[in-house]
C-alpha cells in the first residue's frame, strides 16, 4: 500500500497583506499531477488546511475543487484530512456527508460517549487498496483544544491535577492511547496502523517566526514514545520544517510552501510512504516546486544589500502574480530617513514585490536609561505576568494563568479573515 502524507497547506494565507492564491493553486495542481503519476492508495492531510478559522470563500473553493478533481482522476483514492489548530473543526466537518461520496473523510473534532470515554470509532478510517480490501487503519485525530481534554473526568487520573500546566498533555496522551487501543481491536493480521495527528512533539525543530504556539503557555509538546512500535507510520502536522522525530516512521511532512521569509531555505515537500503488509517499507520525499521565488536580503549595510538586489535575476516574462517576494534587512549606523526612497529607486523597473523592509539600528545602552522591552520577544503571557506582579505585588497563580491561556486561545480561535 502507498500513501501520500502532507500537511499545513494554510489555504487563504495572506503574506504581509498580499494574497497567495496563485501559489496555492499551483501547489494543488502539482499535487494532482503527482497523485496521477504515483497512484497512491491514500492521501493524508494532517491539519491546518486553512490559515484561519473563518477562511475566505476562495480558499474553501480551492480545497473542494481539489477534492472533486482528485476523485475524478483517481476514484479509488482514499482522502483523510483532520483539522489543525488554525482550522475550525466544525467547518472542516460541515461538508463531511457530501465528501464521503468522494471517498473523503473529514475529521474536525472529537466526540464522547455517554460514559465520558472517547468515541474512537468515528476517528478510525479504513484505508483500502484498488481492489477495495482494507489494508490499513488510519487513526485520524484532529487537533484537541485544552477545554476538550482537561475537563473530561474519563481522561483524568489521580496523579494529574486538571489545573496543572501539564493537564493538557496528560489529557491528549490518554486520548491517543484510547484511540490506539480501539484500532488494535479492529486490525487483523497483515493490516497496518497509521496514526495522523496535529501536535508538537518533544525535540522537533520549530520555525523562526511563522508557527503559532499550538497551545498558549508552552507546555504543549508530547513525547514521540506516545506512538508504540506497532504504529507503522505517524503522519504529523503543525511544524513547517519537514523532519523525522527520532524514528523514520514518525514524520512531519512540513508545509508545501514557505509561509514566512524565515522558511526560505527549508526543503518543502510531501512524503510518499510505502507499506508492506503491517510494516513500513519505504519513505520518499517528493520536492514541491516553488511557484513564486522568495528572496531574503541581508542583514547587511545598505550598499551590500543594494549590490545583492542588483544581482538578482530579472524575469520580465512572468505575470505580476508570479513576481518573486522580497524581504530586505538593512543594518544602519544611524537613522536614515530616505532609506525607503533609496530602496524604491533600486527596485524601479525590477519584477520584484517588496513585502518587508527591516531597519536594524545599533543598540545603545545607558546606565541611567530604562531597559527597553521587546514586546514581540516578551509575548502576551509574560507581559500579563509582569502586569499582574506590578499591580498585586505577587505572581499570578496557576489558576489565573490557566484562565489567561484559555482566553487567549479563544481569541486566536475566533480570528476573522484579514481584510
């Protein structure tokens, strides 16, 4: 059996205010061609399908057009997709009854039985070969928000206080364990178990700037040991850097397109997985061509940056929607009011789209000057802790921090599409 693993499409993402529909459409067209060429039995999409919980109509249209076209070209293809932390689970599941007619399974949220246990059956998807025989079971676990697991008595233990920072990790661990136990009862000899999850694993490398913390508070990562040896392959989403975590069978496919200038040098790919019965046979990375080039110049003095800019190849034959994205980082000895004008002059006539111009001034320390606070580096949680300490003369309690974390997660979940 052959699988294609991908994740973190972030359809509808805007790049410093600019739409990226042409790039996203080009990736989906490439993926359709790859599916036709490689003839996999299943396509696994491990979350963050959209960039925001309320994606644009155009972003949704791209997804559904892709599913319809993939089914038309490969009617036997199993498609399984789960919601990530950027997605609305309800929105992902809304068209699920229609998508089932296209051999597509959309899992956006978890359900609980009357006794509080996980309804694992709805998260187990049989993967069939071209003859219709079940060759594997996909354990499709969408992203779990803290409120879904920290207040469930069936997921609690005597050793874990639900108010503790690690209650989320303990809860999500038990959900995985219950799902794995249920899958083992379904499997017959020769069938493989494939886990798909949207999570942050211990030891995995994160991107410099583009990944939202999956759970606010920093205690969200789970151990790779959560996936026992009888899981043939673990298809992960959330981290944009393609990587394996410890073992070859546990992998992030990474995002197919760079989502920030910090990801320019990453290899962007999907992963082809071959199974022999219940065992992993081979893993191959399929490089995704970059439809729009991305250049990151500097940090360097202005003259050096302008020399780099002059050396960039011009592509006048490209339509404007395919012009390369550009970030320029300039090191200055002193403020330069006409910096933007000088950069614009150098860009005149070039087929480049400047998205970001960063000025880097030297830091001057003064003994009697108050220390400057970098709010971006400090982050909302630490800022809240400092404010609370200043107001009340003592640090906030664990309960107060947990309430803050939940409120901020709710704000992030309720983000609307940028205008």
